[in-house]
C-alpha cells in the first residue's frame, strides 16, 4: 500500500488552440519513505504532474480524470479548505523549482518559516522560532541567518531555507521540483546528500522531479520516465537505467553524459525529432515518430502498460524485444532518422 | 529596519537638493523677463526715490552680495515681504498651506490607503466582473477632469439637493480665525467634504491601477505558489504577501502626488473657491507678487523633496533590498 495512490490522472490545459492534455492517464504509487524520481525532457508534463499533485495548477488547467488518494482523501476532488486544513504542508510539502524566487523578498527567511509553523500548530512565536532554529541547524544553516532577508543569502543557502521550510511540520511526502536546477554542481551534490539524510531521519517519501539523469540516479530508489504526458517506464532505478526496456529510456540514457565513460567514449547520441504536439496527439504510441524500432502497428495501436518480472511497468508494444533494443540502441547509427541515413552513410 | 547610514545618505541628498532649488530660484527670478521692482518702484518716482527703494530691497548690491544675503535670509526663514499685502511671505503662505492641507491630506490618505486594497482585490479577481467594471470606473475617474466632476458635484449636492455649501471655507461674512480654529471647526469640514471627495476620487485611480498591475505580475511569482502550497489562507497571501510586494511603486508615486498636491490643487481650489496655496500662487502670479510666487515655489519644491525622502525611508522598510542596492532588481 503506497502513501499516495495516483490512479488514471489526466490534466488538461485550456489554450487558444484547444485543450492540451499535458498529462494523459497516468497511474503510479508513492511508497512510504521512498524517493521516487520523475525524469523527462522539458514539456513532458513532469512539472504539471507535481502541480496537479499539490493542486497548484494554473487557472486554465484542471485534473480532468482520475484520482490522487492520500489516506482516504482524494486530493483531486478535495475542497480547498480540506486541503488547507489536512493536507497542505502537514502531510505534503513542496520544495520549489527556483529557490531564488521562492521566498517572499520582503520578509526575513526565519519569519517565513515561523509563519508556516504558527499557521498549522498552536506554537507561540518563541516556540516557532526555536523550531525554526532547529530546522536551520538540520539543514546546516547558521540559525543567526534567520533574521536575514532572502537577498542576503546565496542560492545554495536559499535552497537550504526552502528545504528547512518543507520540513517544518515533518510531512509524509515532500515534492521537490527540480530543487538542484540553477545551482552549481558542488552545491547540487550537497543538497542531494542533505535530502537523503533528512529522508532517513524523518522517513518521509520524496518525489524528486528533474531532467538531470545523473542527479536522479544518485538519489532515487525508483524512477518514472515521462514522455509526452505519459509514463514510458517506471521501476527500480537499477532496472530502469541499467536494463532499460523502453526505447525512449534507452535514447534518454544515450543523450546523457556518463562520468565513468569520460573521456574514452563520450559521444552523446541525440534522439531525432521533438516531442509530439499535445493538442492533437498522434494515434498509437506517442514515441513512435522518434523511435528507431517503431513498426506500423506502433503508429496505430495504443500501447497498454505491461508489467515485467522485476516489477517494472513499461508502455511499449514489444516488451519482449527489450534486449535487442538495448543492444541496437547503443549504436549511434540506429538513431539516425531514415530520411537522413542515406545521405550520411552513402559513399 | 532602516539603517542609520542609509538615513544619513538620504538626508544629505535632501539638503543638497534643497540648496540647489533655492539657488535656482534666486537666478530664476533675476533672469525672468520684466523687472521685479516695476511693481513697487513706480517710474513716476524721482531717480533718488527709485534708488532709495532699490537699496531698501537690496537690489543695488552686486549679484554675489545679493546671493549671500538671499541665502542668509532663507536660512533664517525670511522669504521677504509680499508686494501685494505687505506681509512677510513665510507666515502668509504657511497660513494658506494649512488651508490646502485640510483638503489634500484627507483626500490623499483616503486615496493611498484605500487604493492599494481595492487594486489588490481587482488583481486577485483578474478579468472577473469586479475587475472589469472596477478598472473601467477607475480609468473614468482618472480621466475625468476635476473642474468637471467638481462642478457636477456642486450642482447635485449644493444647488439641487442643497445639503452642502457651494464653496469657500466658511459662510460669507464669517471672520477667519487662527489656523488651529479653522482646522478644528465643524464648519470648515462641512465646506471641505465635497472637494475632499472629488480630489480623493481623482487621486485614488492611480494607486488602484498601479497596485493592480504590479500585483498581477507578483501573483505569478514562485513564492506566491509556495505560500499556496503551505496552506496559507487566501487573504494572507493576497494582502500580506502579494499586496505588500506591490506597494513600492505606489509609495513612490504617492510621494510625488503628495508633493504636487500642494500646488496641483489650483483647479480644485478655484472650483470650490478655497483660499489655499494653489489659489494664492495663482493670484500672486497674476499680480506679479514675486516674493509670494518665489515662496510658494520654494514650499512646493520643499514638499516634493521632503516626501521623496519619506518615500525612500518607507521603501527601504517595505522592501529590504532597497537600502542595500539602492534599486530593486
């Protein structure tokens, strides 16, 4: 039984060109105390998914189908007051994408932590400040920085503040939306370590959204690979990354530099083309147009999720050919689009 | 908190600006076409009498001596004597300024305290009915000239309904008391209510629109979303976070508005026959009463500079980034 059960969720944005289905029939579970990574390229719907989960969609977006169940409460249908009283921050907190802009510039960082503690507990200001100082120590910040304004802190320090803030009420789930983006690598690493430590301490589940495959493989227990609003592959990190089954995961891996191979084999292989238009998504598999292994059937039949022996779930019509895909997928020539292959390889 | 060094810097800047204004005024009235003395020194006077009068006003001295004398007089608050009334200028215009303040202070307080709250409400319900109609009304009151709205208000409330006086500060024949008497007199406020409302109605549109537009941007900021995720109540997000972050441009506009309100109320004071600074200045210009004009100019500049100083201090309290960087990124 997972902490959060996401079942058949779709999210639509109303745009001038018609409704955009940014998330299409996505189901997965967040298990207790795990770190679930969500990866995918820009526009694949990973941020929309976290926003739907937190019920923070922009005004033109809505959860059109499905349910998000947390302890018997459907977050997709719950009223704003239920969310505010029972869920928000107490159970599910959030580390935003852009730590530089995530704190109100006109209040001291400490007062913003104190404000949220006082909002959800009966603590006095003095008690809340004490708790805030504890949290600052927990994230390796000097408690004296509580009285500083956001602009007086560095990017890494601000991200530590937002982490301290997310811990304020010891939630069961922390949703971290690209928490390391925009920070330099060393700080990224520190932040990841910190999140891991904290998870061991308080036993919360972390949903970690990123486009950085390196970060996600460092920190996650499980990973969901998203493509065009759907989950292409989800499973334990070592299964998904070391024995990738979905051609998109294979392609994504190729496109990402790996430290251990540098510099001997550092060529990156690009996935040709770009993600489909979600106003009128193509029929069949959404990855078919960019997939080197696609057949005519791929373009006409929607792939059903298939569960593999190791508990992974993929959406591909040919789960049994995964070994073959993986072997061929590591060859750069596989990924050259057919229309170009003649010009590239002609003598 | 406002740091002392920031306060000192701003204070220094204020003194320098004031000095510059006083100096500019000195030269302005000496290069102005027309002889400032022509009003008091009649050409029919004998040459001896003319010289005597020129000497009395210190105009026979060389320019630099005049400048030093002028600065010394300014320093002790001596702005000369009105040609027209024969009274010392400073007490005279200060007395008139109090009349103006009776109108402008309440009007501007109403506009700049109520305005941001209304603007915040519009921004929150962006493109809703409240916002659409409200913004249209705010634009209308901003565009409507004060002499027009003023006359319509007079027509309705004074002439048709006959519930409010039609102008002036007190009934005809009433003897004006001291400034304190005037401020604490019910009759004064009965007379003031209509011009105050008209002025506030005109003034309030800018703070509404500025707050609304700035806040629409602020509402898109990440920290607003974080506050929502925190479960912070809507009203707290709206006023404590979004509005507070949208106030900076309003404060700066407000400072200028208050400064200009001292002289900018010429039209208002004319429509409502209000004996304030604006009308005094207008009369003085008509009558070539240079010392009064000079004094009024000085007082207006002084107010603009003073309120900018106050705005700087308020801004650094509103937005702590201001005092460190001088500007907000």
